[in-house]
């Protein structure tokens, strides 16, 4: 992926520990950017694989987020549902450079 495909979405300090913010990208997708308690940063399409709940509004615990609709736990690194649930939310490549969060411009995701 080339450097011109990365989108600067702000400073790491703009997201509180165990918090999230959303960004709408050129493809129209809403991306949830998460900051874990250990400052690890993750990005997912902001849609639970179960019923499409807004993951950015869920509770971040460790490197997972609980969907606010039905409490499905989603691994932030892989987008995989945990425990007895199954399904996957697309992940978005993310990196931190000089304190700035950069996400890769995602390809459109089918509805």
C-alpha cells in the first residue's frame, strides 16, 4: 500500500484510552478507530457482524469491544466475534506515526 493511500485521522490523544471515534472515508464507509488501554490502536468497519450495531459505541476491554446492541465481543485485531458467537467485521490497516493515527483507505464493503 502506498503512502498516498493513508488517511490521517488525528492524534492518538484525540481518542481517550478504551475509547473510539468514527471517520467516514471516501468510499462512504464509517470506520471506528479504537484506542485500547495500553495505547494500541485498531480500526474496523463500524458495523457488528450480528445486527450491524455501531461498534464505536461499545465498551472497549483489553483488545476487544462489546457491541452495544447485543453484547457480542469482537476482537479488535481481527474483527472476529469471540466465544460462542460467529462472524467477522472487516479490519482496516492502521498505524501510528509521530503521534498521528493513519488508516488505510479501505475498499468499499458490500452491505
